């Protein structure tokens, strides 16, 4: 997941801080998700999909 989330972030030219702010999570939690130390909850993924409707959440989080 971590590479796909980072690839998505880079494709939309956002920093980790910008992603965390848009997503509504802390920078620390975002970094943990991106590096694979933590997995986002289903609710957190739903919020991500709401904030980034064109993102392929299946590809980013489940493949």
C-alpha cells in the first residue's frame, strides 16, 4: 500500500502535510499509513474516497 499511496500523492503533486490536511488526519498518522506501519480503517478510507473521488481506492489500499 505504501508505494501506491505515495505514487498517488506524487501524481497529484501534494506533500505529506497537504495530504494529511486534506484527508483530515494528523501528519504523523499519514506518514505511518504511507510507510506501511499503520492501516487505515474502513471509515478513514471512505473519507479518503470522499476527498479524492477520482482515486482508485481499491488499487491504493487493497491490492
